[in-house]
């Protein structure tokens, strides 16, 4: 017998890689750290291809967040491409001190506007905002990815993240539904090669 939920749509399933050419962690994946996510984005789903950090000690899968800055904003009010996963209260940086996201205006269909606690050095068009562990000088990236999410996953407590550690083909950056920075791409190599 089939069941469906009225008023809901299936999550999109981006075609990023050939599923026959992937290597998983072999340990059943990890527990998705849902407290770090906004369950209202993407209809409540984390989309396939999202960069993750799988902590082997705890088996928790943490989301690696980045945001592409687009033209038209300022370093205090940057415009950020819609495919970011940031929440209010998190810390971001590009090349200077990490600052706090005080508000996110999602009213424009083409981009979001971040209200930052101070100017974010380097937050100009084409740069990627990185998630920091704390505000202030000498920021540290909160998580460095070591895998990708293998399947689109509902953002609910107890969700299992299917983790891909190797892809035996290179993949195009433009196919990823969530923002993925140059720093994250470099850290995934050589097991996962992302071009473009």
C-alpha cells in the first residue's frame, strides 16, 4: 500500500556523479548533526552532494557551510547566493576577522542579504564566506570536509547521513546544489576531484 503526504513534494535529487563510481565510508554513514541546520530550507531537506565532516570517533556528520558572495552588497551587508546553509548567530570570514551573522533577509528570489556584526574583510563578489568556530581574529574553519552527502536527506533528528569518501571520476562544481568553497574543494582532493 502506498502512502503520501498531501501538500508535500519530493525533494530534488541532483545528478552529480555516477552512482556506480562512488566509495562510501563502509560503516553505515553517520548521524546528521541537525541542530546545525535550518529545517525550513529546501523544503526541509539537505541535498545530495553537501560537503560533510564525518567525525569517526562520534560518528556524527557535520555540515560544512560556505556562501558565495555576489555583486551588489557591501562587506557589512553582503549578498549571498541562495544555496548557502548558514543560520543567524553563526560566524563567517573570508580573509580577515570572523564576524557574526545578526540577520538573514531572504525576501529576494535571487540572493539573501546577511546583516553582519561588522565589516567582513574580503566579502566581495566571487569570494566565499566560510563558517568559523568563533568571532574574532585569526579565525578557524569550523569543519573541514572529508566526505560528501550521498543521498538527499530529510532534516530530522536521528537522520542517517550516507557518506561518500571517494568518487572515481571528476565532478562539476556547477552540479552541486549547496555552495562549496575553493578551500573545501581542495580539502576533498585527491579522493574527490571537483572542477569548474
